[in-house]
C-alpha cells in the first residue's frame, strides 16, 4: 500500500538545517546509520551555573564567623604590610630619583642652588618600557597557536579559532590592555616587581585588565614565591559611587555604613610620590567618599560551604577528621574591618581545588625572595651620586658667576647694602672724612673656585657605570657595520651586549604566557556566543574551545628581543641562502626577511607564488614556454607526455625557436626527468604486482622485517626488468635531451646570437654525421686510385730500365730523367685527382644536406615514443 507524503517523510526522516555550526565540525559526530550527533551547549545556562558557583557566600555564612574572618585578615595584612614597609620606602626613593617630581634628595640648600636631577633612572625606565612593549605586544597579532603533542586537524582548527578570538580581545574587546601593560613595564625597572590584574567584570561583560603597583600588593614576610604565597593582599581605594555599584550588582554585601564616617584612605609613600609627579594632591575632606578595600587571596576553613560538603569533603578530610583549607577570595573594608565578599577561588571542575591566580607577577630581576629587584636597588646610589656631581658642578658655576663681596669692618661706610643691577650705574657713598676715592680698599670681591675638571670626570665615570648595567652595544654595532663586520660576529656582539636585557625579556615572556592562561580561564568560565555575535558580527570561537590544555602562546620570540638582533639573524640566513641555494627555499627566506622588517602587509609586495597543477601535455608545453612551473604526477600517462614534450622540443618553430627555447628548454628537461622517473616507478610496481597477482602497494606498509625483506627482493627483480624496458622505450630520448642541452649551452654564453629557425637540432646532427661519412668514403677512393697509378708507373719504369741496360751513360741519364718526369707527372696526376675528389665530396655533402633538409620539411616527420618501440621505429 503506497504511503502518502507525510508518512514517507516520517519514515525517511526530516532534514533540519542548523545554523551557526560553521567551524564546529569537531562537535559533530557521525553515526553508523548515516546520521550525526550534534553536541550543542547552552552557553547561557553554563554561565549562570558558573555565576552561582562563584557567588558571594557572605549571606550563606554565620555573621559572627564572617566578622571574625574579616577582622583576622585585616590584622594579618597589616602585619604583612609592616614587614615590607622598607620596600615602599625604596620604591619612593626610586620615583624621586627620576627627577619627574622635582624632589630628588640631596644637594646644597642655599638660595639659587641647583635642583637638577641626572636622567639615568628615567632614561632607563623609558627605554626599557619602549623596548619591552614593542616585543611583548606588537602591533600585529599578540597570540599564535601552539599545539603540544600530536597535531590533528580538529586540534589545529580549535587552536586557530582561539588565536583569532584572543587577538580580537586584545585589540578590540580590551582597548585599555596596552596602556595598562605599558604602565607595568615602565614602572617595573624602578621597583623590581609590578603586577597586572585581569578579572571578569560583570557589568561590562568582558575581561578588564588593570595595572597594580607593588606598593599596593602585600605578601607575608615568610613568602618565598609570589605564586605559592599563602596570603596575598591587594589594596584598592574606591569611591562611594563604585562601592554602591558593587553592592547593587551583588559583588559586595550591603554593610550599611556611611562613607562620611571615614577619612580619606592613607596613601603609600610611593603613591604620594607618583601623585606629585602627576600633580595630584589630596584635599583631606574625602568629598568622593573614598574607601580602602583589601582583596585577600587566602586559604580558609569554612564548614558551611555546601559545595565542599557535597563534592570535596572526602578529599578535604585530614587523618584527624578535620576539614582542610580551601582557597578563597575575601574582600574586606579596612575601616570597619568587615568582610564584604567571600568567593570560592578554585575552578568548578577542579577536584584538587588548586587556587586560581588573577594577579600576574612581572619581575625585573630575581634575587632570593618573592619580590624582584630593580634599578633602584642596582644603580640607585650611582644615580644619586651622578645627581650630586651634576648639582655640584652647576652650583660651582653659579656661585663663580654671582657677585659676592666682603666689607671691611670699621670702615665707617654709611648707607645700606646695595643690590647691583646689570647694565646700570650704581652710586655708593664713601665714609665720612675719607679722602681716598678707591672703593677697592673698602670692599673686596670673594674669589670662588671654578667647576672642577675632576668632578666632571667623576660624573662621566659614574654615568658610564650606571648606564652600563643594562646598556646595549648599539653604538658599537653601528660603527662596526660600516666595516662589513661578519654576521656571526655581529650577532655574538648583540647577544653579549644584551644578555641582561635578554634574560629580563624571557621573564616578561613567561609573565605574558601566564596572562594568556588567565584570559583563557575567563573565557572558559564566562564566554557567551551571543555576546560574541553581537560584538564581532561573527562567531569567532565558542565556549568549548577553551576547554582542555592551553594551546596558544605569545607571538613574541623569547630568544629575540631587539631589532639589531633580529636584523643580524636575517642577514645570516640571507647569506647562507646565497651560499647554498640548493638547501634553501629562497621565497620563504624572502618572506621571512619581509616579516621581520615589520612592514605592514609586506608579503603583498611579492609576486604570488606559482602552484604547479596537473595538466595535459599540451598545456604543460605552453606553461613551460611562458616560464611557469610544471610538475609530473604519478597517475599521468608518462609515455604520451614524453612524446608530446619531445615533439615540442624538436620543433624549429616551437621548442627550438630562440624566442621560446631559453624559457622552455630548462623547464621541459627537468619535467622529462620527472616523467622518466615516475614511469620507472609505475612500471616497476606494475611488473611486481603482475608477478604477485595482487597490488604490491598493499604490502608496502607492512613493518614485519621478513615481509619487508621479501618485498625488497621482489622490487629488485622488477626494477631490473623495468630498466631493460626503459632502455628500449627511451632509446631515442637521450639524443633529444643531448641536443637540447647543446642548444642551451649555445644560448648561455651568447644570448644575443641568432639561430636559423629552419634547421632543427635533429637535422643539424644528421647532416654533420652524413657529411663526415661521405667525405671519409671519397677520400678512401682517391687514395686507392692514386696507389694503383703509382704501382703502374713503377712497373713501366722497371721494364724500360731492363730493356736499356746496355745503353751508355747518357741514355741511362736520359731514361732516368724520363722516369723522373713520369713520376712527377704521376704525382701531379695523383694530386689533381685528390683535389677533384675533395671537391666532389664537398659538393656531394652540400647536396646531401639539402636533400635531407628538404625531405624532413616535406615529410613533416615527428619524434614518436611507444612502449617498447623506441623513437622513430619506422625510420629504421
């Protein structure tokens, strides 16, 4: 019974188009019945579940317990801050010694004394920040794929999607990231350590980076490593408006305390020094309702946490039956010592409950503790010395040029002190009763020592020593480059001069890698496909892409940290490519050079790389004539291709034409070699497969040693037969190749010489051989005729000599003279015959050559190749 249309659709199934699955092939699993299982994740539901897991637990806990936690953590953070207060003082001194705040310590105190500051520290900070930001965060991509282990297509596509999305985040979604990172890198040399805080902002719906100075980050005295510290405190000062915003979105609990009850939060000494540089000053009235918030990453024992009781309690119980500590983030208001927020600080899927790090440490130089050392520690005293020497020189010059005098006591000079004005006449009254008008006897100018050359030399020495700590060898390289310094020597000088900066660069690279890890975690926890579509217009990546291991790394090269080093490497590669071109892909070398120059879209300047495509023999001849690459493929009919290529090469109007030969012949000769080799391979496999009765390629993948040994023996026998067949099949191909090579040699040294287009390579070779053979035959005939004539003349002379033996001496002389004349005549006759023979040979050669040329042109004979038949089988 036939079914209606609805029943047929119900029986056969229905095709339902699913939109938005582009780039999600790894989430589609084919089934045996021809269908597919599509793994679709509700990102909105997953995000809501994540938010519930990381919600503020303050309302779920006992208020007395939270109050105790807040007070305890404030006390502990105060002790941690006190233990490292000297660090804040040293950072303040470094900021002052830059001279930006016009309050560098030291120097004379008299009126007009110099307050100038040596720019050693400021210059080093600016230079380091400029170099570091250029390498760590270039203007192009910031992230690139890195796939550990086996590289499969799904893993590669996933890494590419993540790379594209994270590059979009750095450039578009987080526009403040570059400025925040630049603050970190500029301040890093002064303090030795600085921090970048990266967190998800619920209101903005995206990650938000923020520079966090070291004076607002406190770790315990016992901490030896930043990432393993049992407690880390971030000090934050927020306005009343920001506080209320966080309360309204549920980030903080409403403690109901008015801001007017608190004075303005205390600033760190380093913060005050930075404020003076920026020209900021606290009013003391706290009109913005500033509060001090302490965000503390620590470990707590919270028995009322239902997640721990439900999922992790068996693993958190110690041998004594007590709960173990778990990581939390606690935010406390320092003024009231009350907790505002308590949030779990481990990933929801992490059964080991490892703490998540949101604060990334950037370290200048490591020493022994959890905090690094900076230029203030290394050259702070030298900077102060240089500032003191510079001020002393300027003060000496200033005092030496200012009028200072003494007056003789008791000189009885009336009047008051008089201030002299430049370019004017000032009257001074003399003493009473004095008749000597010489004022020099009453007042004497004080001579001061001029600026000391020794002090100037000291300033130069101190400056050189201070700048030499992280100085590079750029100046020396510029001077040496004019002397054609070898690339290896230049590269060695760059690495030697920048070894300190290179080690710092490696640490920055590691910190940037940790930043990518934090950003990936944020995406894994909060990414929403709908938000991506709204912001980017296309689904660049999906939430599931960020599951699993980190497969992206910074695009910065950890071993290359300067343009000088990069250019030296490029020059070395270019020289090696020129020296050994057979080992290098010159196009890739050129692309690498253009890439390292950082010129935007530099690769667009290159001619598009030609890609060989499988073509028929006629199109391959045309492509070779145009100078385009051609390639042989295993599945082609090689004998037919060889025939077509030989015909093209031998044609005086095509391959042998001087307009085409320079471009076509080299390409076609290489191409013929490819066809010959591929024919040999295919023919060997064909012979071996015929002998085995099965396709021998199926046994080539066997790894059994015995099987592979037998396979090699079979292929050896088949190869022997294939070589014999090749000798028969291509017996006439070799002359064609040799003739083409001769033409190329003629075109090489004499590229401007003309070639007769009507004479082919085959005709030239045939004419030469035939002319040589005809000449040899005619010369042999001429020599034979001359030898016979000589024999006849000798016989006649002997007969005449015997008949006239009795004659007198005169007759004998006459006979001898006659014989000599006859011999001369015979010799002349032989010479004449030889000349006539050579002339006949030349004439015959020319006639033969013309007849051959005419016959070839008239017949239109082509070079033919058949299996086992050789070249021109019909002509033999």
